């Protein structure tokens, strides 16, 4: 059962998302917890949860500045994130199998991916993801991941030149969730 805090935060999130995508805020405009608390007459925990949800979905940056202002950008971020969430599920399945050899391979590829993301090197980033997925597919026995990798790589290549920062932000969000 969902608690009241989450339910209220979800309603406020939906309203804020609508406002952001309807251009009621400018790109890079900062949204504060105080603004949300005052506007929706809620306490700080509600406002903070809303801000965190907006960051998680790519609408705000980590500093709570408007990051995505178009529906197309939002859909793009959502697609990339869903692919990374599917990968998180595969990692959980792998943990259940307890395959130590694969974890060494995954850690090595994650290090390469993190370095490529830090350097914003899209080619190295894509190669690392391909290798990471290859290891996951081999050891999880989840061939459906092959569709994910094809979609992810095609999307990264297609959007990589003009949406590079979204790609790397999605990756950082995925890592934050996966390695809490």
C-alpha cells in the first residue's frame, strides 16, 4: 500500500511535469522546495520528494534546474531510462544466480562506461554498454536483452550528437539507483 506522502507527491509531480512541458518554466530555471511547498501548501518532505521525482525523470537537473522542456525530450529520456531499468532487473537476476566470474566482467565494463561517461566519449560509452550487455545476456540466460541492446545502441547513435547530456544524465541516474 502506498503511503500518503508518496500519493500527494505523485499528484504534485504530475502538475509540475505538466507545467514544465507546457513551458511555464524556462530551461535552466531553478525550482526550489520552498516554491513547491508554498504553491501546493505542503511541507518540505512532500516538496523534496517531488523535486527528486522530477530529477529522476529527467525534467530537472541535480541542482533542480529545468532540464527538459519538450515532450519529445521527455519521451527520449523515458525510453533511455526504461532500457537502463531493464538492465537493472537483469543485474538483480544475476545476483540471484551468484555468478562471481560475471561480476568481475561487469565491474570492469562499468568502470569503462563510467570513464567514458565522465569524458562524454559516446563511442567508448556505446562499446562499454555493448560489452556489459553481452556479459549480461550470456550469464542471465535472458535473450530478450538482445532487443534492449539493439534499441539502446540505435537510440544512442541516433540521438548521441544532439542529446549527449541527456544520455549521460540517464546513465548517472541508472547507476545511482543500481548501486545505492
